[in-house]
C-alpha cells in the first residue's frame, strides 16, 4: 500500500497504457470495453484486489498463529487437517 501511495498513484498518468488500450479498442468488439477499462487503469484494479484480499489474509494468519500457540505437536498432527478443511 505504501508503494501505491508513494510511487504508483503519483505516476499513474505515465504508468497507465491509455494509447495502447485505445489502439486495441479500435480493433476489438464493443464487448471488450470492461476488460480494457481494467487494463487501462491497472493500478487502481490492483489496489482494489489487494485491499479486498487483505482482510482474508490477515484473518487466516491470525487464526493459524493462534492455532500454533494453543496446540501441541501431537494435537497439531490430529487437528490441523480438520482446521484446513474448515
């Protein structure tokens, strides 16, 4: 997130391939408008995806950290496959 705020966002006019996408859009049918918009603004799409994934990743890390603290090695061999299925 720091790289986005300090490097990518200030330079988005230089990083986004507007001319390339305009050239491709002239050749492709109108149904490709939405995917081309994602490519045109790839940094914003990447930021959105990373922001959406952040909660799931942190929750998973916190759960497995807690599971490692409260189980012994013998219990882990028995219960971790069940934790992984849930």
